[in-house]
């Protein structure tokens, strides 16, 4: 339905382009040079006035239709129906009305609900027709307005270009809107979570058992939201990943920039970057299929029990994924050290190794640190590897052979399946998401700051 | 110390030829070589790990590209299938009759049903679909290739063995420990255990005939030899008639009750084989002997073959690994990427043109640039939370729909496209702009007519790379529920529940059936194949159209 409306508006807009062009040519009896702007611009101007306001109207309508109908519906309920109900119960009533209106009747809905459902259905139909009517009348109004302005002196090109600039500004604002959307949605849901669970418990509690009864009579744990074990697990896995990635990435970068033949460098670098191009779900499966069983078998032969979803397996595979980040960023940092420092070191009779460890690495250290911070933020935010290979139960341990859980694993497990936005279990995921967003953002800002400052130093 | 003093100090003449100096130099160069070696080891590790990853995926995924099938000659019995209404025929019975030639003689009804389990559980529906499409086959015999069920597929491919070790590693260890203690002996033609048994009067009554729980007493006496073992698998060592040995002994000599006596217990058959130096085998518990006999008959008659598994590409998902395919996942990914492209390509180009060509240097544009750079580094799961809270929660868009998936992915690809477009625009030399401006073009005309077409190859390359990243994204799609079970492709649409390639990989990886392990690897190979093709297209595009000014 909505799709057809939008298609219709686009078709109308295309039609008005042709119309505008024709009208412009007709206005000068076919002598095009007498027009201020070429006919195409007249057409584009009319098309923009037909298409843009009406399509915007449809989108805004779609956003607000639900809220408006819900409010009207609440007003229309017999007085006293919603007395003494809190917000969640009102939401429940509304969703019951909606599902009855959609024809999914469970049990025997009350007469009030049935009547409301009928009203809801009627209003939906009215709203739909009203939207179509308004959208097309706005489009026609735009057509009337724009096409009446067409005359040989009209500066259609300027008009069309102004509209285009406006559209481009709107597009670049999407980046801000996205960030705003992320911050607001996370903050809003997290605040609702902290209404129910105290921030003190969340940030300092040692017990994470988010399975709380959703329906009455369901047997689950008490539901406690102390996120320390989750944070600790995230740090443990990230630490293991960095222990794998930093030495391999750094030594690989040193070899490639300082020792390797140009040909070797040209073949090895893209191969390392392949590691960054592999989707993380593939790494997750690799961890489950190959790495975890191999570790387990190794543990059995030396008599150490290793859990099948140990932090070690997930962290090690994550480290492999991160190698290219470290190696390419260290590579850049080492290559950015001025030639003069290198030459000075060789002139003093230092070997290549001494030049690297005593001159290049200290000089490149800020850049390398920036790269490592970026990699840490990548590791903390990485999701699929840990969802597939790490544990779900939050346990506070520093033993890498035991399963631990991470922030991202908890977000995914709390939100998979049907979710209701009014229980702490769902909202907890958003609180974790907020922490994740803030931490990774801080790490990124810090890293970019270090890298930029260091680059300025040598430029 | 003043500078003058430093300079005046006479340096000691260095003897570069001394042994100590030589050693120092050798040590320094050894350190240099060591560093080089570390670098080579690091690269070898990274490349080796990539190699292991690819090899393990290829070796597990390769078998899924073929599928074991049985050419089944099916007589479409008019008494079971009504030619006027073929969809409602009794196809289960048709399949059972078609299997009759392979069923061993004298099989019971239960065994006959077991034999039908060699074929996929979908077999009757495959026959039904064929007969519905070809109604003229009623009353004739048709030969259809029908997929076998997962265990037989794996058996034929050699992934799982027909016979497994009868004894666990620890059972073998327990037996070896008994052997070293000299308890195991050949008695009366049977391998036996000579155990000291305390015949507990509390548990065994004298009779006659003697009664009581002889099995428990026998077990306890065995346990006494291996007190550290707490494993019921130990008792599998005693043959079924072992308690009788004790009962007979007590019946012969009732005075043993209350005393400790040596009793000779026969050992179960697999352990006896072990004692004779054989490695005992039993039939894999996933098969029954009737099934294996029937399957061997099929193989002997030459109806079992392994064609290329086209169904992997043309079937949608299924609960049965032998019938599961990727069509639904590929379609879902296609829809989501289409939405993603339609949104992020125009928006990304428009934003990049504004920021690169028009934007004045002010707070707002600075803010936009910082935002774009930061968005590129936000974890993907956070975008999933955004999609869940805003697109599903606030706007009320349908859950699991490719539309929402594409919208979330487009927010993630946008920074990539904007950054690539800006770089491409920057690379167009100013002389082009100046020439166009010089002959009277407006700024918009310069950009739309001259700069943008020249920058297009770079923009397309960046877009394809962004799309390739979006194709592999999993976490945001999981959060908005784009991992639905889609058993048929026909019902899919941009607003209908869908799945995608990476989320399908995730769901299959979670499935317990052995066959899905192989399918998952195959799905990953397909995904990687798409990524490789997209990247090759991007690189070729760059090389073909990139101009050096």
C-alpha cells in the first residue's frame, strides 16, 4: 500500500518534469534561447515541488499516525477504563486492541476492547485514505504553484540548484541524526532500565542473572543485574586477543617495513589484509569448528581440562582477526618516522635491529599506541566471534580456560527472539549497549587524538 | 663537567680486533637476525592461521557440494493416488513400496519403517510434487533421485564410520590395569576375571537355591580392584552371565556365604576381543543392522550416486540438513543489500558532494565530519540496538524484514561511501573545474556534469567495498530478527520476514545435526565467494577507469 503511494508520487513527479519542460518551451513558442534557464531546469523545478513535499508528508504521516491513533483511542475509551493503570498496563491494553483488530483473538476480549478494536480498524482505514488524499493534493498544489511560475524570465536553474543544495545538506545531516538516534535511543532505554535497577547495582554488582520471570508463574532466577562479571569477561577476552594480535601484528609490521624485499611486501600485505575482510561470523564458526576442539584435545593430552567455550579459544580467534589492524597501523606509524632519523642511526653504525628497537619504535610509539587503542575498541565491540565461541553464563574468573561472557554476547542473547520493551531484561541490553558505545567512542577519540598529534609532530 | 674537559679527555684507543669486540659485534648482529626471525615467524603464523582457516572450511564444506541420492523406481499406484486429485495421494505408502526390493527378507514392520528412514523425511513430498507437476505419470513407474537422510549421506561421504569402537578409551585403560594385576585369565575357553569376592550374607541368602543380587555383588568385587574409578562404564566388563557364575559357585558350596572366595567371571565379548589383541567394533548407534543391510543392497544395485548438490543453491531452509539450501538466505541478503544500496548510494554521494564542494568551514560541518568518522568506528551491534529501538520500536516497522535490515546496513555503509566519494572528488584536478567555470557553468553544473562523472569509478569502487562489508554483517541483523526460518522462497518480500547469508550461517552453526556442520562451511564458502567476486569487480573497476592526472 505505502509502496504504491510512494511509487505513484514518484511517477507523478516524473510526469510533472515532462509537463514543466513542455510548458517552458511553449512559453517561448519553441525558441529555447529566449528562456533564462534551459527547459530541463524548469522541468526539474516543477518535479521537485511535486515530489519532495508530498513524499516528506507521507513519511512524517507514517511516523506519527500510530501515536495519534493510540491517543485518540485512549480518549475514546469509556471514562474510567484506564483509571489506576500504569503506563505498562495501558500499553498492554492498546496492544490487545491492536491484535484483536488484526483478527488475532485469544480468549474472550471484553466488550470495551471489541468496540475499541472496531473503532481502531475504522480509523486506520480513514487515516490511510486521508493520507493518500492529502499527499496527492499536496503534490497537485505543488504542481500548480511551480508550473504557474514558469515564464521566460523565471530563474528556474537557481531554484532547482537551491533545492538540490538543500537536499544535499539534509543528506549530510543524516550522519548527525544517526549519532543522535544512537545516543538518544540508548540513553532513553538505559534510563528506563535504571528506573528499575539502581545504577549502583549495575556498575558494582557481582552477580549477573538477567533471566527474570516474564509471565507470572515462570520459574527463573531472581534476576540480578550486577554487570561486573560481564565487564570482566569482556576485558579478559580482549586481553587474550591483544596478547595474540600485538606481538604478531607488530613483528609482522617491523619485518614488512624494514626487512622485507619490496616484492615480498607487495604480496604479504594484501594477504594480511584478507584477514580483516573475512566476516566475523566466519571467524566465529572457525573458533567453534577448529580452534576450540583443538585446544580441548591439547588440554586433554597434557591433563588440563579446557572448557569447549573457553575464553582462550574466543580470544585467540579474535586476536587473529585483529592482526591486520595492528600491523597496518604500526606499518603506517613506522613508515611515518622521518628518513633523517633512520639515516642518522645507520650513520652511527647501528645495525638494522638496533635502529628499529632504539630509534624507530620509540619514535613511532604514539602512532602504535593509537593503533592498539583502536584495536582494543574493535575487540570490545566485536560480537559474532564471542556470541558463537564464548559462554553465556556470567562468571567472575580470570582463568582463560573457563568460559566467560562479554557485553556483546549479553546484548545479543537478551534481545534475540521476541522482545518487549517494558521489562528490565530487554532494557538491560540497552544499558550494556550504552556502556559499550561510550567506552568504544572514548577509545576511538583518544586513539585518533594520539595519532593526529603524533603526525603533526613530524610534518 | 665542562665541555672543554670532555673534549680534552684522551679516549682509550679501541681495539676493534680484540676478541671481546668481535663478540660484541657478533652479538649485535645476532640480535638483528633474531628480530628478523621474529618478524618472519609472526608473518608465517598469521598466514598459516589464514591457511588453516581456509583449509578447515574447504575440507568440511566441500562434501556439502555433493549430495548422496538414491534412484528410486516408484510405481505411482492409481489405487493410492487419484489422477484427478494427485496432491492428496498416499505418497508415504508409494515410497515404502518402492523401497521393498531393498528390504531384507523376513523383516518386521518396524524394520521396514526403519528402512524408510534411510531416505530423507521429505521423500513423500518430493514424490508428491513430482506427480502433481506430471499428472500423466499416475499408473506408470517413474525413477526419481531422492536424497538420503543425513546419517547415510555422511556415511556415504565417509565422514562418519559404519562401525565405531565398542570400548571407550577409559574402558580400555581399566582393562589394561586389570591385566597388569594378573586378574585376567583364559578359563574354559572364555576370557575371564578371577576376582576375590566377599559373599556378603546380608545380600545373598543360602537358599537352596541361593538367591540375592548376585550382579551387585559381582560389581562390587570388581570395583574393589579399581577403587579410584567412579565410572559405571567399568561394569560393562562383566558378561551378561557373570552373576550366574557367582550363583553357581554359591549353589555348589553354600558354606562360602560370609567368606571371601575366588570366583571366575566371564568377560563381555568386546573385552574378550581386546584381550585377544583385536580392536572390538560395534555398529554405529545411528544405524540399525536392517538399515545397513538395505543400504548395502542399494549400493550393490548401483542406485546410490552422488551428484552435484544444486539443491544447496535452489532450496530454501529446512529442518533436515539433506534438504536445506541457501536460496532463502541469498534472496534475503539480496533484498537487504538492494535497500541498503538504494538508500546509501544517493545519500552518501549527496552528503559527500556537499561536504567536499559546498560546505563552509564552520561548527556544523566540523560536527558532521567528526560524526562521520566516529560512526565508522561504532560497534555493529550498537547499530542493531538503534534499529531495534528506533525502526522497530518507535516507527513500528515489521520485525525480520529486509527493509529494516537494509536501513540499518545503510547507516553502517554510509561513512564508507562518504569517505570514498570525498577522496574520489578530491582526486579530480582543479583544472577541470576551472575550465568548466571559465566557460560559464554554474558550480552545480561543474560538479554534476564534469567532476562527478570523472569521480564515478572511485565512488563505485568504494560503494562496492562498502556493500561487501554490509553483506558480511551479522550482529545488527540478528538484533532486528533477520534470522527467521524461511522454508520457501515464494513468500519472501521486502516487508516479509527473511533471513540473510550470515545469519543463516549463524543458525546452521547452532544446529546439532552433523550434516549442518558441512552445510555451514559450504554456506561460508558461498559467502566468501560473493565477497571475492565483489572485491574483484571493485579492483577491476578501479584499474580500468582510474585516471592518473
